[in-house]
């Protein structure tokens, strides 16, 4: 009978997170994660089919925490401008944390092919928050505007050198 390790999935993510930021994407391996977790590499493959899936889950933990925090801030935002800034700052913080990982991670052809789908998912999540703010602050539900603004946030936040003040000028002209 196989040994059951309580909360192994959480331990795997903790170890992978630590290794990802200490060693970098290229040096973090399925073997190094399994060794540090004290499990066979085959056991790790029962939980995660590849290193890319582990890294995606590591990022997902932080993304979900950021979304939760930003959603909470946006609920109390007095204007679309405040909410937009909360979202922008949250995405910037997330992006800055993972920039070095993406530089290595994004070199993988299989990852680059999946990026458009991931971008759409992130856009949808941000657009949902923005739509709630538009309804509350402007008494209008505008799916297109929400998606457009979400895409602006994601693009601006991941393009280093583009300041919030530049993006904010456009937002002020719109609202």
C-alpha cells in the first residue's frame, strides 16, 4: 500500500516556490523538488505532470492572492480611477515578482504557445472586477470597456518603463 503524505501538494508548492526563486526556473527540476520533499520523483509526477505545471501552480497561488486583495480594495474604491490604480499596482507587483522567472520560462516553445490562452484568462478575471466597479461607480455595465481596460492594465503593467501616470491620463480622458 502506498504511503500517504498529508498535505503533500502544499509541500510540493512550498518547495517549488522556494527553489524557483532561489535557483531559478532552469535549475529547479522535478528531481530537486522531489528530493527536497523527501518523495520519489515518480510520486511527484503523480501530482504534477511537468515542471511547467508546478511553476504555473506556484504563480497561480500568488495570482489568486493578488486578485483577492485587489478585489477587496476595489469594493471600497470611490471611483474607477481608484479601482484602476489598485488593479494596476496589483498586476505590477505580481509581474515584478515573476519577471526573472518569465525570462527563463518564456523561452520554452510549449509555454509561448499557451500564453494567449493564459492572457485571456487573466483578462477575464480583471474585467470581472472592473465591470463591478463600472456598475457601482458609473451605473453602467460595459463588458467591452471592462475587457479593454483589463487588457490595458495587463499590457501596461508588463511593459517596463510605462508609468502609471501615462496610463492614468488616458483613463481620465475616458472617465
